[in-house]
C-alpha cells in the first residue's frame, strides 16, 4: 500500500504542472460553490419576516416597507373608526444619488418603535422621545459601509444627521438608517403624511383587504420575504455553471490519471504478481485524485473566504453579509468527494479488469 502511495505522489510531482492546472480548476469550482451557497444562505436568513403577528396598511400596489407608499393622516382616523387601535406610523424610502450610495431610510415613532422591531444596541444608544429630528441610529451593515460610529455625522438627502447608536437585528433592517418620524417628514417635505401604519394582526383586518380605494392591508415583512425568490433563477444558472465546471475538472483529472496509470502499469503489474491485490491500483489513483482535488478544494475555500470578506455587493441600499456555515462546509466536502470519486472510478474500473499479463505488455 505504501509503495502504491509513494509511486502516486512521485508521479504527481513529476507532472506537477498538470496537477497544478487541474487543482486550479478545482479551486475555482469550489470557490464558486462556497460563495454561491453563502450568498444564498444570507438571502434566506436575512430576509425572513421577523414577526408574523403584524400587518401593514399601505398604498395599494406599492412596496410600502421599501419605497413608494404615501398615506395621509386621515387613514389613522379611518382605522380608528374600524376599531383598529394602536396603529404605528412609519416612513420608508430610499435616499441617495445612485444605486451604489443609496440608503434605506426609516422614520420611526420614538415612543412605539421598540415594540415593533427586536434589536440590540451595539454602540451608543437608541432613539428616545425628545431626541432631535436630526439624530439617527443606523444598522451594523450600514455602519460598516459608511464607516460611521456614534458621534459621527452622516448625510441624508444633503442634510446632516448625528449618529447616536448602531443596532443589530440579524436581518435586512441592518441596512437602514432610523430617524425620528418628524425628521423624516421634514426631510421629505411630506407634512404629516407617512408611508404606512403598522397594526396588530388581531382579526379586525386581513391581508389583501381594501381599507379604502387605493389603500390595502398586507402582512408585515411579506415584501422582503419574497426578495430571495427574485434571485433564485440567476442563482440556479450560476449553480449549474459551477457544477459543470466541477464535472469538467473531474473528467480532466480522470484523463490525467488514466495517462499516469498507463505509464505505471508495468510497476503495478509487478506489485500484483508479488501478491498485492487490485486495491493497490485503486490506492495509486485515489491518492493522486484526492491530492489534486482536495488541495484545490482547500485553496478554493480560502479563496471563497477572501471573496466573502472583501466583496459584499450593495444594491439600492441593501448590503449582503454572507457567512460560512458548518452545513455549507459539509455539503462542499460531499460535493468535492463526489468529484474525486468520479475522476477515479473509471480508470480504476477499466485498468482493474485487466490481468497481470496484459498490464505487463509494453506499448
């Protein structure tokens, strides 16, 4: 067994250029596989509705929790007439001059907002009743992107806002800047208008219901929960391409292992004539295949880590924070093992069927 392993590694070192080239292809395939899986998990994890017991009253056919809804304060009176109490107004919009520097803005009721969203203050403090309309608290992802901390100043639509706190929610809302509702109304020039009203799902209103012409009810977070599905088609295409690259690398490795095995078939035949089983040949190929595939896979994982650390795309104020998980690493290992097996099984099966006399025949 040791002799077969030694021969395998020796031959691999002799043909190191081919081994490095194939290892690089494996590294690219694994890096793409890991990065794609990390971004997909980030989408699924970060865009789940935080709560399922709240509804939103917004302008019909709008994306009220993102952009595009505007309601007059008269809607609050209508809701009271319907028996809905405790409606909390909010403003949601996007500010910025381009998709790259866009910021998700949220105007909050200073007395009621802690009841609506679960968050943890990581630096500074949260907004409190009586705070200035020009103060803000920002999510961790936005703080990282703007490199802002409590005491710094950020600009929203050209106006300066003091950052008094940085919060963490574990969801998409970490891309938002929260400012007092009055400050958002003044910034946008909306008077007393708001984007939406958050109400409890207590049976008085139902998702899909029309409160008035042009005003409807949706479940809170429903828009954001559909966001990952918008990317499923593109991710499926990228995944198919990644898997095709992996299979191509495995087939190329199989061809290289076949050529190396043909060159060593006489030595393998001698070992078998001395009493060694066909397992010797399998070990010879497995050592070579595993060395190339797993060395390339390790480099691919390191490359994916660097990619995930330094490349965090931001579009329309939304920043993804992908992370490696144990499940993803396990699935990557299984996939890499399958590719290694695919590259070895054919040469082992074909050469293993030959008798010793056939192997000793020199071409």
